[in-house]
C-alpha cells in the first residue's frame, strides 16, 4: 500500500513553499545584472510580459497536473496518458525530469555551499579568526566538498520531515525572513554614495536593446528557470495542494512573488554595484558587461563589504543569510521530486528515501567538485539550457494535447466556481496548446542551433 500523501495545511504555506522554490540564486545573481545590461526598465517590462503570458501558463500546467493526479512526476504523466504508448512517453519525460532536477541539485548544492562558507566567513571576521577566514574564502576543493555536503544535509533534514513539518514549516519561516532582510539591505544601501547611479542603470529604459530577438528568447529562458519549470518541482508541490484552492489565483500569486522579489533584488544589487564602483571596485568584465553570477557574489560584493568599515561584516552576514535562504528553499523543492517518486513507487519510508537519495546526490556533488573544470559548466548548461526547456515543452503538450480538455476543466473548477466562464478559461487552453509549445520550441531551436 502506498504511504499517505502529504498536503499543505494552508494557502500561505503553499505560497511560501512555491515562491521559495522559484526565488533562488537566479533571482539575485542573474536577473538584476541581466536587466541592467539589457535595457533596464525596458528589459523589466519585457520580462514581466513573458513571465505572465508564457511562463505563468506553463506554471499552471504543472500545478494542475500535480493537483489532479496527486502523484509524483512519473506517475502523474502516466495517469494522463490515454494509451500505453503515451504512458511510456509519460514515464520517459517524468524520469528525465527527475534526472535533470537531481543534477541541478548537485551543482546548486556546490554553489549554495559557497554561500554557507561566506556566511561563516562573516562570523569568523567578527571574532577575528583570520586563518579560518582565509580558508573559508579560498576556493579550495576541500572547502567546496565539505560545504556542498553540509548544504545537502540541511536540505535532507528539511525534506525528511515531510510536507507540513519540513517544507511548509521551513518555507513559512524562511521566506518572510528573506523578504525582511532584502528590504533592510535595500534601505541601507540606498543611503550610500553611488546608489542612485545604480538605480539609474537598473531602471532607465532603453527599448532599442530590450527588443532584440536574441534577448527576448534569453529572457524567456530565464523566466522558465526562475519559476523552476520543466522538472516537476511545481508539479509535486501542486500535488500537495488542497482542492479548495483556486489554481489560477494561487499560480498568479506565485508568479507575482517570484517576479516581485527578482525586482526587489535588483534594487539591492545594482545600487550595491555602483556603490562598489564609487569605492574603486571593478564591476564590469572584460567585455564591458556588468559582472554577474558567482563573480558578482563572491568577488564584487565582498570587495564592497570590505570598504564599509565595521558595518561591512554585518551587511555581509545579512547578505549571505539571504543567499543561503534563497538556495535552501529552492533546493528542498528539488529534492522533493526524486523523494516523492521513490516513496510512492517503492513504498519506502520518507526518511529512508531522503537519506538514501541525499547521499547519492552528495556523491554526485563530490564528483563535480573534484572534476570542476570539466564538469561544472557542462552540467549547468545541459540541465538548465537544454533539458529544462525541452521538458517544459512536454509538460505543456501533456496538458494541451494529451489530457482530455474536459478533465482539465473539471480540475480547474475545483476551488473555482464558474471557471468555465472565466477569462482564464477563454485564453489559457489556447496558450497551453499552441502559444507555449511554439514559444518554448523557438527558445530551444535558438539555443541548440544558433
Ligand atoms: N528557481 C530557482 C532560481 O531561480 O534560482 C532555480 C530552480 C529551482 C530551478 C528549482 C529548478 C528547480 F527545480
């Protein structure tokens, strides 16, 4: 007999968990600099437009599959299939999602381990442990191995406690803390010299850059990564969502929280970068673009914190707590995908399944850490650039083409009286059948062939 399934106890709990999955490193080290380098507010409008017209409908596809089937990614897609051939396709897509999210979690844990190390570094600096500080900030294999495993352990501890006592409880604590720290940091940075230049770089629109086709496609890719689409995280969270909830509303709130926090992150990152510039820190790379990704977080910003005097260590501490929270609420959603599959397929205890999978993923992390130069970029690019959009495409095909339209409507009507007359139902089926698959395919073709 299958183990009893978990369910989120409240709408707030679900929102924090799903927004926690969506809000991650991507929102903080990718989105803001991408916006500033690509037309400022014009990029913001473009991103918002794509997030709500394409990524939100795709998010709805995953949530609705999950809630209807109340199953893990493989079981869910198999259930929707009307014949054995399509059920096989469902298994392949479901397994590919599980494999992809497992690999994403492996590299994400390494990067999150860096955040933990820098977090401890701010404490070591406060108490004056210089040797520890040097080790924590030096990009060595042993440091990376230890902290990626510690981060995996944190993820495992949360997931082994289950949907309500693990995911919901921790997301409900951590996400408000994240927003609070983010706002405090924004207020502080805005008082510093150079902050207004950063705000200008972030918000003054330049439509000539933002409307280039290549950029539109990359913005769409970013929106998909940001909403954690294509790998079954939103599907599995949807499967723990009560039938009393109105799906289009709740999906809309998740998309709004994700884009809202990405926008707020820009109000912190760009002003910080220009404050750093005013203090003599280099913020542009060799090609003249703003430094993004790990370089921004572990080179530019720490150089800025160093210039802030004694306040700097506390700002650094708050910042790396923020980064660690953003990582952890995303990593738990990733680990839940394979755990739910193992628990439901092999009738294994959640705790056992979680530790077993956690150890397996930690081993993959170590493999990447000790073969960093050859493996890291490869794993990032294969999973997030190639696999994620392709799988997202299949999810929309399952809802738009394989699942009977009447079944979709019936699921939507739960928690949404009169759904059949709504604006959402007039537009969304068309989107999910035609617009989303074509747009995702366009992203894909551009990535693979150009
Ligand atoms: N949405 C996360 C971010 O923006 O950093 C990344 C992510 C989380 C991707 C969960 C995939 C996933 F399953």
